[in-house]
């Protein structure tokens, strides 16, 4: 099979000639400009010959639209340091809701997407990272360990104000998602990191997450490769299980469904099976291959995109990435 056919077959829940493979992760030194992001993305894809591409935009770009600012990192593996938050208290939410955002940071991501798409004439699927409006709000706040809880507390304090600010963010994210597809993306990798039971309640997700998520996903309903990434420890997985996407992504672990359970509970394809972050970086290549084989066995090789449960580190050994692809080819 060609790569595109392989991925689309898996997204239909069927078994392709082999399981498609793809990885993604931040390289902080190559995210500050559209050209750097595109060139580094294409370098990785060509080096490892992945079946699909998930564009790893810098995680700060959405909050930058509303005035948050970070220092440009000087190494590939160190997170940027926030200099200026966009929101420091409840009053700032009204300003954020009323002001026109600076679309420049998102226009830059669209330019990177166009460069990546033009650099891959073989048609392999390209997914563009899109944050949920609630996650965007979290990034607008001062960086702190409890930023997720702080964002939800601000919203709970005034639900009318919450509706105004989430509406303002959603309008921008809807537009961006549509423009991603128009620029060549085969779908969005739609992420929320406030799904964990230690962060949010079901009531909060239903009030501040779900209605806005469904609007953004509706704006790209015609794209064939939309993925919902349910990020967080012990996720409220079933609150997302009926989202109108082709595939679900999450980190396997305590309190999270297995790949087989995720397939059964959503009726959709799944992306995952491989450790992420420091766990993947520190594993042996043999253990990565075993992990990949276990994921394939758990799904019977059908309806699976072999991928990390979340972003990988920039210093992940090449042999670990190669080991996953080797397992998929057997």
C-alpha cells in the first residue's frame, strides 16, 4: 500500500498491509519560525519515513495571539520561559474576550503547514496541531504547576464571563482549523490537556470543554484524518468518546483505557501504544520493539496508528524510533 492508503485503511478500522507509524515531539530550537519548523519536520519525516505527519507547532503559539510572550529557547529540549502572561486575573478575561487577537502567530503556523505539504508530494497524511479553547485559556495564564486548576477556577467564579471568553477563543480556533484544512492538512490533531480526573470534573468538562470542542470539530468535519488527543492522567475518557473524529489518541497508563478498550468504547481507530517523553527516551530499543508488538497484538493490527501517547523528547535515540517501525513491518 501507499502511505496514504495505509493510514486511511487503519482509520476506517480495517487492517492495512502493515500498521502505519508516526512520531512527533518538540524541538524547541526549530519552532520559532515557519521555515525552521517546516524544515525540521520534513527532515524527521524523511529520516524515519513515517506514514503520517503530525505537525508539532510550538505550544505557546495560541496564547501568543492574546499577548502572552515567551523567551526563545536556546536548546532543543528546554521548555520556553514565559515573560508575560495574557491573563493574570478575572478582569483580564473581559479584555481578552473584547480585544481582537493578533493572528500573526497562527498565520506563521499555516505557512509552516504549506511548506510541509509542498515538501511531501506523495500525499501522505498531514495533521495539524490545534488546541481546544479551554487549553488555549490555560496557556494564557501565568505558568505554574496548577495552571489548569487556576483556569477552571476563574471560569467557575463567573460563568457569564466564562462563556464570553471561551466564545472569543473558539471563534479564532474555528477559523484556524478551517484554514489548516484549506492549506493542505488532512485533519487536525485536536488536543486537550484538561481531561484528567485530578484536574477537572465532569461538570466542568461539559460546561467549558465539550460545547466549544464540538464547534471546532464541526468546522473541519469533512477532513478524513481528524484525531482527538485526550491528554491527562486518569482521563475522563468517556466524556470524549463520542467526539466526531476518525481516531482517538491518549497515553496508556493507570486509570486510562487500553488500546483495545479505547477502540471498543469509541468505535473508532486509535493512535498510540508507544511510551512518550522521558520514558521512551530512556527505554532500550528492544523494549520499544516489544512495546510496539504488544500494541499491534492488542488490536490485531486493525484500526491502529502506532504512535506515542504524547510528544516525544528531542533527544530520543534514533534507534528507539527505528525499533517501533521495525516492529510494525514484521
